[in-house]
């Protein structure tokens, strides 16, 4: 509120309006930095909402419909109806059936037909980011273990208000598959795709009291609702990885991927956060939802690694007695121990560890006997752990 009082006391001309708005936004960004340093969720949200109001030239608590051209407080009140306790967002306005929407907005003293059409056209072009799926992951791992580097992945689509014939989301677009471990070609191809693809920037946001329109930005952060503190600081996004519009200028509804990284908690357990997704340039387009991070004990991930190591190089499982195979359980334990030895030595061939032992051996001992001895030790360890 201080910023609005400051602005109202010095604005006298249209030129001063253009001078004050950027200064007010800089002051608000400074306040945002202070709020982030203290980690207070309410203060950070207030700063982001103030940014929205400054860019759209709206007073705090004003109707989001005032972002549309020709809309005044009187027209917004007429659209919302008598006795409305909350304001309509632009999305709410565009969800009203066309006949009812026109009846509420077009009338003597309200909007004309041409003004209404202009407002609806602008509303149908606003970049509303709709979240389709969120999840946590660790690259290359099945589980999230304590203190690991976690990625929070947000899958979302730009769906302008009033959009029709929206296609269903493909399940494949909601996945985030990592290349196989050691697949250098896949990693190189993924890196080339990321570097070759040009970031897609959304349409500029109209800022009435700024000298030029602004590029919208989205802030994503995780908060602890019980303590009112920020758990994971905001990550800011201003571009996307897939086209937002096709050649004819219509929305593509492509699924966009937003990622943020942070360190997992040091203890195993279930951690529930509140995700906030906020655009700094539009009022009434925020997203708030609960997300749960499951951190498993490190021993569980190790057990899964041991099960995977019994797999053949092509991904198939060694047959057990019940599957009609002829490999004994003792043999399976020996194979598991050998593969653990290979993994710890960073080698991919079966014969390489023996060769290295021969080169390193200086006492003339039987190399194969040493390898078998280590294998038996590994097998005993597995039995104790299980």
C-alpha cells in the first residue's frame, strides 16, 4: 500500500505516470528480495501481487476484469452481478455462456458491441498457464533418498480463457524420461536438442503506465503452510520449450516442462508442500496446489540396485528355478557379487576386473581365487542385509 500512496502523491501528469511506474516496480523488487531473505510466504506473495497490480495499473483488491480494455468498475460490477462476494477473474468471465455474457456486458452505460468484441478478443489471447501434472524425481534413480539432488517437474499448458476444442493431454507428454545410464549417444542427442531449440517467448503483457509492454514471467516456489515459510526459493521462467501458437496464430496447447532443482531433506519421510505458480504481469491467474515429496531410506534404493544388478546386460532377468531355468540360487548370488564388483570398479566388461587384478597382483597369488573370495564376501553381505 505504501507504493500506491507514494505514486498517488506525485503523479500529476501523464508523463509522471510513465516515470513513477518503473520506480515503483524497482522498489517492489527490492522489497521482494528482503522478503525472500526472511523466507516469509505471506510477504513474498504480497510482493508478487503488488507487481501484478503495478504492471496492470490496478488498485489492490480491484476486479481482475479491469485488465480488459474498456472495462470500468461499473461494468465489472454489472458483469459480476449484485451481491457477488468475490470478483470474477477473466477466466470466470470467459466461462459464462456467450448469450449471458453479452447480456451482462452490453447495455446503455456499459459496453457497446464493438467494445465487447475487442475485450473478448484480448481476453482470448492471454497466456494462462494451466498445470497438468507435477512430480518429484532424481535423475537416473527410481527413488528419492535423503540429501539427494531433486528435480521438481511441472507439466503445464498455455490455455487462453474461453478456449474451445482443447485436445486431451497425451500421457507421453506428461513423462520426463531420462536417457539410460551410460548411453552417451542419447545424452548427446538430448543436449543437442536443448541447444538447438530456441526458447519460445509468450506475447508481451500490456502495461498502461510503462513506456513499453513487458514480457511476463512466472515464479514457482514451494512453501510450508504450517510454518508460513518458504521451503524452496522461487525459480523464475520467462520462456518455454515448445511453440505456443501455430502458423495461423491459434494456440497449440503444447505441454510445457518447467523444472527446479533443490536438495532433498536429510531424513526420510513424507513432506507436504504448497506449490505457488504466479505470473508477475497478470492478476487472477495464480495456481496454488499441494504437492508431496516422498523421501525413502537409502537402504531401499540400495536394495533396488542389487535387484537390478542380477539382470542381464540386455535388461532381462536370469531365470530362477520356478521359471524353468537351470541357474542355481548360489550361482545367482555369485553373479550379483561379480556385477557389484564391476560397478564399484567403474568397468563394463566381465573380464576386465580379472585382468586388472592380474596386473595389480605382485605376490604371485592365484587371481581367480582372489576374485572368488571377494565374491563370497559380497554374497554374505547381501544375506545379512536381506
